[in-house]
């Protein structure tokens, strides 16, 4: 069925937005974009007056089996496979309702992210497009060891990476440093060595896959960059050398500014473990400074939230985007980071990530114009994935019981 959205403000995901546009699409892709009248070619029309059309958003760092509860890591560890699967289904739907059509899940127990991906691809349930890694690879006792694969030495890490790829991982997630939600671990301390990281990255590349490294401290970040990871996750401490290395190796930064923001904002009074609040409070200022410095230096930045961590709920992508705006990025740059650049990270930029004829009809409609009012991105009216409407905001009638 051919659908036409007419008289809409269109953000293409690359570098521009245009008012008064018409976009015609079906399940095979985007057929035409112009200001010409295409009403006669459409089976179904949508009035875009007062709305903006953007590419389907892409969140590059989520944890579908975590739900944003105060002690989310403990919840993840305690969940049975069945409960974890149901939790992931609910999380995935929250992303769709927020206009996030594609997610990259950065670690889960029981391969649930892979299984949920498969169920969605088979049409058993509906949900966003999922890029799954299964369990992250960490050193013995390292960050997220409670649900990761513990591996020590090049041979063990290589074996772990090969096993994950055999199971169907879309990318390899690696722990280059300690982290804020693992008790007893220094957040920025180096963990997997450069040689260990390089072994896993090599296996991913040989399989035509990408890699991501949780990396907070500067030494671990540099190890991960030189090892050849596709993305640095978090990047809390980026000095000049690290930034130059990122540019040299064309490494992307996925900062997840929202994760420490929510933890510090809510604190121990909301039930977040004291150690987690302390570590994130220490990281929040250097984290933002590192982001600003990387942005100013021209490092490639893509958007990701770390959704699932405490109070960082699934479907609240816009908080991350607003924090990126606060650190200096323009509206168009933020949208670019959350669409086309994110698609580049996943290697699907020829298929999605921008509104162009021939690409998949992954698109969303929001009320208002984000260029004039950035909060318009919260007012999602319709979400299309490959031309099929996955979500529609239904206006509830106002009931008047007055006699």
C-alpha cells in the first residue's frame, strides 16, 4: 500500500530540513520526496500540517533486559530467563513508541537480545530492529562480570568472540575499563588489555561485524581505539591524545550522557546503590567536558542512551539528545547523530538512517518542529518501520459528564 504524507516539514537526517514537503512510500521503500502533488499515486494519505517527518531514530546503546529500576544491575542478575524475556519485550515496545526504530543492545543474559531479534524478524512479535551482542566479554571479575563472559588472555578472548559470533551476535561488546554499576571495580581502571581487545576486534572484522568497547578511563580508551573497536561507549576521560587517536582510527563516540545524569539526579534517596552514585558523581563533569572536546575536535559522534540503567528508562531517547544539545551540538547535528551517523556505525546507512528515495521507509512523525522547539521530538504521533505503521498516537476523546 502506498502512503503519502503531505505538507510536512521534513528532516532528512543528513544536513537539512524543508517545509511543505510530500513523501510517498510503501513497504518496499521511499518512492518519492518532493513538493509536487502526489495524491493521485497514494492509497492512503496523511495530513502533515503542523508535523515534522524524520528518519526512524536509532539508539546505539540500550539494555533491553534492564528496566531503569534503582538497582537495575541487581534486577538483571536476579531475573529468570522468562522474566528477562518479557521485560525485554516491554522495553522494545517502549522504544517503538518513542520513535526509535532501531536499537543496538549492548549486553544481555541468556542471549535474550538475540532471541528477541529473531522473534521480531520472524514476525512472531513486533518491535524495533535489534542489533544484538549477547553477553559482553570482560576479564575475570571485570565490569559486568555478573552476566558477561569472563575471559583472560588473548586466546580466551578470541574463543569467547568466536563463540558469540557462532551464536549469532551482530557485534562484539568488550569491557576495556571498569564501570559505574559494578561493585568493587574502579570505574576508569583498564581491564581487558590492548592485545585482548584487538583479538576480539579481529574476529569481528573477519566475520564482517563491528565492535563496541565500554571505556571510561583514558588508558583503557586508548587501548580500545588502537585495538580497532568501532565505537567507544561513554568516553568519560578523553585527553588530547585520545581524541586525536579517535580521529586517526575513525572511531565513533557513543557518549550515553543520560546514564550518569539520571543516577546523580536521583541519588541514594531514590534507592540507587551508594557506590554507583559516588562513581557517577565523580564522572559526570569530566564526561561532559570530554564530549564537548571531542565534538569540537571533529570526532564522529553517534547517539546512544544506556537505557535500562537507573531511571534511564526505555523510550526516553530525547533526554540524551537534549544533553547533547546542551554540550554544543546544533539541532541538525543531534538529529544527524541519532539517525544517519548511527546507521553508519551499524553498517546500514545505505538502507536507512536518512530520508532518501530508495531507502527503507523508516520514518516518524512528531508534532511541531524540532528546529524551533526541540521537545517536539517527545510528541511522537506515528512510527513507520519499513513502511508499516508500528505505532500511532490515538487522541482520547474528552468526556463531559456535566448534566
